[in-house]
């Protein structure tokens, strides 16, 4: 037996009001109004449930799922199959419209979009073990035949050596500490004692400390390149028989970063003086005694330009901090949908307009990420947008593989990318009007519409990339580091972190050995390197000099 319906007294107040309204409409014979009211309530419940389900799925995916934004062709095909739409044909990966309703937009991309070329594949080499690097030091170890096997078993004569069977063994020699006793010469005149004693200047890089430039470089390289906190470095050194406390390593690390601050400042000037600048930021926990929680959320800003990367610390997320760094900037700025860019465009707080709208560039990666999130949240319609993005990025990959000039890349984009871009945004605008607000796909289409003008601008010049991927890759080191050392001890400490990420991030961009670079540069700066020659110590110049040195040696040898 079914349970009787609840009485009006058992219902919550809001539902009791709904019941009275429905009973009144039924008594008055207003069946159409009653149906519309019920359907309206059901639509509200459905939309709210859809939004909450999407948020729950997104939260679970962030907690347990993969963080990669890659969506393979096979995944796209599965999404189209679930959607019941025609799968993309040919190499262009352009998908037809996925809305099965009567108001669906015209199916895009059916033979109208030029097919982007496949990026050339690298030649396949011979399979097998890769050779060991030629620059490694080598030593020869001759292994003799055992004494019992050195005579011929038939005649008893001694066997003669006819050659060697050669193989290689890769060995690791652990690093070692070394104590260098500095004996500074003292001179005095035996005839003129009143002239006093002349003592040679010390070559130590730290007046009141004992670390050499190599140890200082090793400490900060392990912290910034390997994300190793100082307490773990202290444990590592203890295994070598050297006891150094984390606080001592902290003092030495701060000293080394202060030495390199002038180099980081020069890198910042070079980057912010570029005509094409890419920017992004990430959070950083910073201890703060004045904050109610004892810790605040600071931000590390990354700027990529002129072949270098500069990191800057800001104590909060307000736009005035990046705006202060961009004073006098006259180039193009590429970034995501950060609201602070709008403040810079409007000149909020009475300031001047830092980056006019016509010089702001959008990011295709951030737009695509919204659709990827919607697709993984279960909305198959997002597969249409992902197919369009796949086509656009295939064109970009072909341009890079062919090493096209800026002019040639612009020509290729106008011929192949712009038609795909036009169809993508036609689909987005048509679909957006019919989506439930607050759902992931609605958020994705809204974000894409808001960023449309800025992203389209990326396709107007072959020098511009269509996304902010380079700075996204450079900023990952900060995310990796904060998972290990968790927070900065103060605003000053966070500023030092920005110095370290600046110099070593720039080294990484040019393939420079960070330990060799830091050891040499710290030594030169503490020896009185002229400030007007700082450019010679920057990672890009250091890399060029390192490449030129072997070439000069080969020329002298010939």
C-alpha cells in the first residue's frame, strides 16, 4: 500500500504555500496556469540539480582525477557517439553542431573548412640503447682473462691477446665537500716598521660565513630547481658527515639570492621592455603576524618576454601591483581572464590606462580548458568545441614544425585557422542562449564570449602565440615548490623566492646548467663585477658564450 500524502501541517512552510496555490488554481479551474506553475518549479529544480551535480563532479575530479587537459581523438569520438552527432570527417577534426533540437544551428565544418596539414613527423631512428653523452669523463678499465684460462687446453701454450670486447658502464661519483684553507699573504717592510702590515684581500664570497660559491649555488639550485626544502638538504649533508642546521642554510640561501638580486633586476628590465609580453600569476602562502589566520595569500606574477622570464611577488591580488610593474609598457600583453586586466584597461583608482584594449591578447588554452572541464563533467556538447580547438592547434603545430616565419604563419592562419575560428564562435553564440546558467558549459561559453575580442587579436600577427602556454609552463616550478616548502616566511622571503625563480627560470629557457651558472656568477659578482656589464652574466648571454667557447677552441686547434 502506498503511504498517504502528507497533510498540509506536515509540509514545510514553503511547500505548504505551493500546495495552497495549486489547490486554489485547481478549484478555480485554471488548469493551464496550474500546469505552467508546476513545470516552472520543475525547471527550477532541474537547473539547480544540474548545476549542483556539475559542481560535485568537478570537485571530485579535482580531488581524485587527472589534472591533464589533454583530450585524445578517441575520447572525442566517444563523446560524439554519446551525443548522437556525426563525428568529424577528415584530418581537420572539425565537428558538426551537436544540438539535436529543432533549433540547432546549421551543421558547421562539413567540407567548408580547409583541412589543416598534418605536422611533419620526426624521422624514426634505429631502435636500441641510446649512446651515453660524449662530454662525460671516461676512464678505461682492462679486465684480464682469469689465470686458469690463459693457456691453451690442447697444447699448453700461452694464449696471445687478439683484442678486447668493449662495453660501457655508467657510474655515479657522489658529490663531496672540500675544505679550502685560505692563507692570505702578509707583507711588512723590515726597515720601516712604522709602515705597518699589508694583507692580501680575502677571496671569500661571504665575509662572515664559510660557504664557497659552489656550496651557495648548490643550496639554491636544489631549492629552486629540485624543490628541495632546506631541512631536507640538511639531512642530505648530514649523510656526508657535515652538520649544517636548516637555519644556517636559510641564512646562506638568503645571502646568495641577495647577491643575485641585481641579475634578477636586470632580467626584469629586459622582460618588461619587450614589445610582446605574456603574464600569469599563482598563489603563495606567506606567514603574516597581522593576519587573523597567521598566514595570508600572496601572489607570484610571471612575465615572459625577450627570451627570459621574470617573477615578481605581490602581497595580494589587487591589480595595482602588476600595473606598477607595467608602467611605461607600450607593447602587447597576453593573459587570461584575470579581472585586474580590466582595471588596468579602465585606469581604476585614478591611474592611467596601462594596457589599452587594442593591445591585450587572450589565451586559447584558458578558453579550451573551460570546455574540457565541461566535457569531463559529462556534457557531451563540449566535444564540439574541443574538436574545433583540435583543428586550430593542429594548424599551429604544423607552423612550428615547419619553422615558418611570422609572415608565413600569419598567411597560414588567415587561410586555415580563421575559418575554423569563425565557425567555433558561431556555434558558441548559438548554443549559449539555450544553456542553463551556472552549468560548466554555460560558464565555458560565457568565458569564451568575454574573451573573444582579445583571443581573435592573437590571429592578426604571426609573432603572437594563440595561448599563454609558455608562461604557464614557466610558472609550474612555483606550484611544485610550494607543495614542498609550503609557505614563505615573510614578504621579504617571498621576494627572494621571486629572485630565485627569475634567474633559474631564465637558465631553464636557454638550457643553461644552473649549478655552473650560479657558481660562476656569484663568484664574479662578489669579486666586484662591474654593474654596467651585468648583461654579460644573464643566462642568454652566458649560453651564447658557452657555445662560442668550444667553437673557438676547435678553430685554434685547426
